[in-house]
C-alpha cells in the first residue's frame, strides 16, 4: 500500500474526528465497510469462528475483534484512546461581557492553554434531542466554520505577557462568539446547526457535550512533507494506525483493537480503560469461543499480549535538555518503547523483547524513551488495562512534538513503520 495514500486517509480521519464520538463513529464506519458486524451490548451475542465484529460504549469507545478461525486460545490486543485535551463547554455556557456573547469552558485534560489564543475555532460534539413522539436520541454535531475566537490581550496592555505569566482558565479562556448576543441566541444557534446537519426542526434540545476545535486542517509539513501537523494526534494517530493494522492483518489469529475514552482525565469511567468495557467484551467472547468459566478466561488473558499505543515525547531541537541523554527518540526514527521503573508505563523486558522481535521481522527501526530521573512521567491506558485484566502489556508510541497542544507534530514515515509492526503483531502465530 502506498505510504502517501495512507497519509491522506490519516489526514481525512483527523479532520473528520474532532471529538471522541466522531472518532468512534468514523472507526465504526470503516470497520463496517470492511465487513465487521456491529454488536449491541444489550442483546445476546452469537459468535462464530473467523467472524469480524465490533461494539461501542457511550458512542465514544470501541472494541473491534477479529475472531480466530480455530479455537480461541490467545488474543493479540492493541489499545489506544479516542479523547484529547481541549476546551469543553459548560452546561450553561452563555455569558456576556463588553457587549459580546462568550461561552464558558472547562479545560479537559492537561491541555496547553497558550496555543488556543487567536485560533479560528469551530464547535463539535454530541447533542441529545427529544422527538415529538417522546423518543430521545443523541446526534453528532460538527460546525465546520470559524465561529469563535479567544483573543489575546495586546502586549501594550500586558507588558509581562512574554515573561511566563499564568493563564486563568476561568477568566481568560472564554471564546467570543457573537456581538450583542445572549443565552437565547446560543439556543437558537444550536437548534439551527442541528437542523442544518440533520434536517431536524421539530425537536427539543435536552442536553449536549460540546467542545471547541481548531479549524486549521491537518497537513503535511516540511520541504519533503516529512511531518504531520494536526490537532489531536495524541491519540487519534494511534487509533488510526491500530485500525489500519487490524484491517490489513491476515485474519487467522484472534486480534483485538480497543480505543477507550477518558484517558486524558484518568480513565475512571464506564467506557474508560479503568472501567469494565474491555473485560465485559472479552468475557463474553471467551465464554462462546474459548474455554468457558473464569478459569478459562484467566488462561486466555495470560496467553494474550497487549500493545498499548500512545504517542511518545520526541527530542525537541530547541529543548534537548528535557530528555535523558540516552533516550531521545527522533521523529521518523521508528516506534518508541516507553519504559518507567515506577510502572507509569507497563513495559517489562519480556514484552519489550516481543516488540523488538516484531520490529526486526518487519525491518523497522525501534527507539526507547525513559523520562529524566528529575522529571515526572505521564501514563497511558497500558498500566491501567494491565491492572484491570492482568494481561502482559507494553507501552509504545509514535514520537511527536508539542503533546497536548492545540496543534501537534509527528513524523510522516513513523505512521507506516508502526502500522507494519502492529500488522505483524496481529498476524503472529505465537506470542511467547
């Protein structure tokens, strides 16, 4: 497959996935186009060897399964997350100041706030509606127009702006939306956008979960197009790569792709990695296609392996001292094995050895990342899923710059490299 064609698909996926709900819907659409059958958690499942199925929870998390053609004895799992840091609307967001309608926001996750200023912002998420017959339904909303902005204060009025001044998310981050507007105007606008996108006019808006999005589209950057720049690379890039690998796998082995919501806020939710979603799905699959009972499930999990994919911090040319001298992964240098002695990453020598062997077989270079000993370390769904399920796990990722910014940067060639390795993982007959 052409690397350029894959990158074009990536850019399209990033553009059309401004929220976890959109990302999940887009992944589900591609799975169905490839022949995967949707399962509903509230219904009885009837599964067959060799079948391809998927299930969602909260419309923002998804588990896709390639069931083995023979008896289920082990699974090759790849995990990612659908959410990204950003600005979410408060339930009653309308506020007025200096003659302008502004929208109050909460900061979701550990967002870098400064890059949000002076950006063309759209609005996206999901809205729950009541129909005239009493039905309640959630629909996706994506207002792809520059309808808001968070204006900076001129340096003439804040001479300390370049001296590391703190940003107050409550008082300084409310986007400007409409001159002279108020709460009724916001309700009118939301109703108009729902009608425009879904043809629904005689409905009552009950509630919403909406977030601002950067309207600058994803793009390839650099003289040779060697960089990918976009919002939400952390962690939609891993979602895309995992999906590409699953769809390109040979289908003989038991393969799973899980993409959880709420990783950026701790994963403690019904659809997050600390919740029961993945375990619920795998227990139902094991009961039908593996050895029944709890002992059979434990044996399945211990024979399986999970690769948790979440982007890694690449060596920054302007801040090389932020990395340990021996562990500075570079863009386009291949996937990164992430290690932390305090188990902020789930990698151990056994799981890292498996990944290094996969990279060798796929002829892909591999890098390592360890946080400096005098700095704190982030985490992923890896340790959380390993704790919940007991599955042997490692953490890997594509290196990137500007993690948690409104616009992040990764290497274009790394997309192809990690896809090849994960495809080899899904196809691998033995996991030892």
